[in-house]
């Protein structure tokens, strides 16, 4: 019986831990991107946009004014 329970528990713990690490990494990258215009420009180019100086300032201002979302805050409960 333990041959089935331990791998399932290990899988669940690994998924939860991986998700937590991913969220932490993504938040850290977004925080760095707010203060680094080169990183923001690189992300825009990867998405197919070429931002000029005015657009870059506007994008940085929008990112600074927008609060970081809390985990699960975007979901609506029924």
C-alpha cells in the first residue's frame, strides 16, 4: 500500500513546490523589469512591438502604478 501512497504524495509536494518557485521567480522578474528599461524593451521586441521613448516611459509608468496581484486574486468565486 505504501508503494502507491508515497509516490503520489511526492508528486503533489513537487507540483506545489514547483508552482511556488515559479510564482516567486515570475514576481521577481516583473519587479526587475519595472526598473530596467532594457529588459522591458527586450520583452516588447519578443512580442513583436518596437517601442519608442515615449511609449517606453508610458509602459514603465503603467507597470509602476499597477499593484502586484496576489495569488488567486484574479479568480471570481461563484
